[in-house]
């Protein structure tokens, strides 16, 4: 269409203060093109980050030409539309400055009509080093604001620049500070109207939803226009009189007996098509969306424990099971949409119903939210502020006001977004600052997150809850933000405070929005970025890649607390993943048993920004860790779980299903190492909807050595089945023998059997990309465990060939022999 000139494609890139010249892509980032063209080695290899800081210290200029016709330059509006520039940039058209940018989360639109001409035009975007800008702003501010630095290269004062905080290094990622036009750039030449945003509100009545839609239309002149809103097969044509500038055009629909949008695990996430089109001056502009009709409430009511914190969706109190999301690569342009879809699909298949977009990353790209809408994943959306106090200068407040307004208008229609959260851990950082700074920081905090952003969100998106910080007790309750009796919490007492993981069962918060434990990525993932001599947890390269203080030693120490020590690199990796999975499982089962006091937990973290030790469930190469499979069991709608007090074992059924269930529980006491059944107990049980209930108790046989015993629990209903295993001595002391595992692989199907009890059986797929439908399970004699391998992408047959070559199976005993 001659009204939009898409400037995506190849541009010239030049290092202004150096000699490098290359051609690169828009949308894109300088690092990405330098790496692809062999000018820069991959920053993720070994310690390359160390020698690559010069890239972000350089000034880079993107330039190209574009053609405009007489007709195009004569249109009433000629606008340069930059969807995302990272970050500090100056833009010139035909050598004339048209604007400056300093916020990567904003969409910038510049009027360039005065600068263009018919024929060939030039455009240049010059990016300035972000660290220098952070420093300049930090030093110019009248007060010395605290700032974080995790790794050796992290620059000071990242809180002064509206750039993804994780670009400057985090406790799971390197510092690279990428620069470039990371989202599309285009020119629009128009006489007619342009739809800047399409938002809506919903009013839910029994069997009926009223949808009120608002299109924000920019018009270059005062003129008549036709506006057509369509929702499903309902449509309303309107004739409107647009004034020059921004116009709001509103309409409403009544949807009878609507298909509702339900979160994963509760029903179908039904979507309806909503569109708006404006016809004006012989031009059309249109926006198409998929919306979901649903009501999400954040319920906080005083109760005997303190104050509830739970999400009610379409009237159902929903236990939240989820994960935290960080940027999937520090170079966003090299992360394909497909990879985001893969990770979110894995989360949904693991039983998640919520993903938290963490505040030190990005407002994610459209594909992220569309996928969450489709999968029924609720999104806890942090605004992009994390772990720092922020300046409250007029410029800063103006910039973040524009940013949040833009992002809310962009994202508001997604049914997945459940809540806007002001920031990550800013209240907590301030709470731990000594006086007198603390009081001053609180006043400024209040100015930004309560007086500026909260009213803005109420105005832009009145029906969505706003939560000031994570963790928090709610607006203006500046007591301990991590109070277990109210609000949400971040439970770091295990990883950061060095308690063994059973400690989780001593803490029972209302909602846990972060908790987790680190492990190592798959051996194949680390092999691709290290040399053989690096492959030891205490090597210089592994220490370099670990950004959480003493992280590698913490992993090793906690393995040794629970397991016999590993003897090889592969078994170190395996045990780190077994330990991580057990830690998280212990916490999740406790917090699910604690329903309704606790109404949700979000594991830190689903994904990785680079290949390194971290808290992730899926590593940077897309290989699932054992944790992902453990979550599938621990997050299942029906869960059987047990706790032991002395010789007595209490069995619980936890159900996240609204309807009551009839279940059948089988407890098999097995002897170790043989795994043979020595006693079977059975009972029938009624399980109320949305509940956690003790359903059975039994005693351990007297005078049995606890190291020689385990209990297998099986809870079955007509359609559901949950299985769990309980041990009565630390894993490291259990009487285990070589289980004598045997397996047969036929195409994508693996059948496993075992002579003795085999614990944490892990099938490694080598180079084959994909995942088993289960992994990391216990296997007892007499069972035939059938696993199916699903390649990613799903139709990739070559993965099945790779599987044959790379298959390796570990279990706890053989890994620690
Ligand atoms: C949480 C997050 C991140 C961090 C993680 C692990 O508090 O908010 O800041 O990466 O802990 O330390």
C-alpha cells in the first residue's frame, strides 16, 4: 500500500567512533548483525562477554534511503513510526534532526512532513552508548540513588534510563547493553484517519456480556469518516465527524450466551474477533484483535489469617500455578517467535495457568500475549521497574507516564492479562534501606507508583486490578512487604538464605510470586558454549557465568545435603536438576495443601537469557530440565500428597476442579532396594471441589529401617490419576542398588522396565530437540513405563534419528555409585 512505506530490511550500519561498516537488519540490533557476519564472536561463548563491552560503548548509526512520490509527500500527514528503538537515539531525515529518543518501551511517532521531498530521501538513526547516558543522568541527579550491579561489567545507574534492566546484567545474565531499532520502522503518508489504539471494557451479566469499545483515531484534518466496529458476527457502521488530532470513537455490543475465556485447566480459552476500521478520504485503516470475555478479580478480604490474596476468574476462586518469565535472549532480535510459543506451550502443558512477566525485562512482543490468550495462560504483568528506587524528576515522570499509557493501550485487549503490577521488589529494596534514606525513598516511591502510575492505570484500564509492587501488602502499607499473612511474597529463604529446601514447609504465605532454586542446563547446552576444560562446576568459566553470589558452591552444597555426591560432569548436572525439582516440588505441594490460605505460587523462573546455571525450568537451548516434568505432576488439577509426622503419615487430596470427585486411594508400601510391595492399603474417598483435604492416615510398620522403605500413593477418579512417592530417610541414605534398567526404543516410543526400585529415572535425548511426555520419575519392578518423544518443531523427523544416537539413561543410584 502506498500509504505505508515499510522500512524493515537491510540498512547500512556504521560505527561512528570507529572503523566498522556493515549492512544489517531492521528490526534488529547491532550485536546480532556483528555476530552473524563474523565480526564479533558469539557473546555467549566462554568468557566472551569480557572482551565485548566496546560494542555498547560505541556510537552506531543506521542509515538508508527511501523513495517517496509527489503524491505521498503531498499527503496531509507524513509520519515516521518507530515501534521500538533501543534506546538513546537521534533521528534525522535528509540530514535534518526530527527527534530524539531515550525510552525503549515507547513507540515514537514523528511528524516528518517538513523534511521529506519527492524522490530519494535519507534517514539515519544514531544510537549513543547507554552506559554513558546512565552515568550522566545518575550523576546529575541531586540525590545519590542506590543501584545494583551483579556482574563485573554491569554499569552503574541503570535506574535512570528506560532500557531493559537485564541488558545491564542480572544475577542470571550477562551485560551486553544492545543497541538498535529492535522493532519495525515505517513511514505513513495519509489524508485519512489512523487507529492508534482499540480498547474495550466488559460488563458481565448472567448469560450476557456488554462490550464497550473505544477506538482512538488520529486524523490529519477535520473531516467525516465511516467507522465500522465488528465483534464476531455483530457489526455497527457509524458515521463520525473527526477533528484534527486525536478522536475517541465509542460503541457497544451486547453478546448473548457468550463463550467465555477460561484459564488453562478450568475450560476453553474462547476467543472472539474484534475489529475496527476507519474509512476516510478514500483510505482505510483497520485493527484486528482476538478478545476473550472473562472477569478477573483480585480478591482481598480480611479473614482469620490476615487478608486473602486470590484471583477469581468468572466467579471461580482460582489456585494460581505458574512461572516467572524473563527475556528469552539478551539480543531480542535473535529470539524467534516460535521459541516463545514453544516455552509458553511447555508451561501450559506443565499445568501452569499464569506467567509473570518480570519487571526487569520487557513488555513482551505481541506474539507472547497472543500465545498466552490462546493457551489460557493468565499474565501477571509487571511494569518495567525492578529492584531500584527511581528518580522522580519531571522528565522521568513524563517519560514513564507516556510509556505506561502506550503499553496499556497496546496490551489492554488481551484476555490473558490479569493484573498490572507496578514493579518488582522496589518496596522490598526500600524496606531494607536504613533511615533516614528510607523515608525519603518512600516519599518518592509513592510519588511514582501511587500518585502517578496508579491513577493512570485506573484511567486507562479501570477494570483491571493494579498491585503496586511484588511483593507488597497493597497500596501504602509500607510494613514488611513480604508479610506471609497478606499480599504476595517472594520466598528466597532457601536459595538466598541457605536453608535446606524442607524449610519451605515452615512458611505459609497467601501467595508466592517468586521462589526457586538453581540448577545446571543440559550437558549438550553447556557443551555448545564451553571447552572441555570448563566443564566442572568450579572452573573459571562456570564461575564466570554464575552471577548469584557463591551460586555454584550453593548448588553443590545443597546436593550434598540430600544426595550422595556426583562423580562426573554429567551426573553433577543431573543431580543439580534432581535437587532443583525436589526443592520446588516440596514447596508446591506444601502450598497446594495450604489452600485456601495460600492461593498460588509462581516458580522463579521458566526460561533463560543465556546458557548458564540458573533457576530456569527450560534452558536457553530449549532443553527442559527435570523441573518442568516435576511441575506437570505437582501442578496437576488433582494432586495426592503426604506429610509425615513421626511414624504417622497423612495423605492429602488437593483438587482445583470445581465439581466434587469420587476417588480411590491405593498406598503401596515397598521395600528398598528391591521395590517389592510389602503391604497395600486402600480406601475410597470423596473429594470436594476446589479443596485440600486430609483423606487418609497410616502408620509405618514398626521396627523397619526407614532407609529400606518407601510408600507409593495412587489416587484415581473416573478420569484423573495422581501418583506420588514418599521416602522416610534422606535420599543419600536410602538402600538402593543398581536397578538393572532396560529399555527399548521404537521410533518415538520408549519402553522402560526395571529389576529394582529406580529413582529419578532421567532419559537424556542428546542432540535431539524435543521432550518426553514424562521424565525424572521413579520406576518399580513389574512396571512397564511407556514414554513418547515429541520433537520440536512437532514434525521434525530428524530429531527422532538423533534420539537413537544420543539416548542416555540415568537414575539416582547409578549417578552416585
Ligand atoms: C528475584 C527476582 C530477580 C532475581 C531472582 C533471583 O528476586 O526478582 O531479581 O533474579 O530473585 O535472585
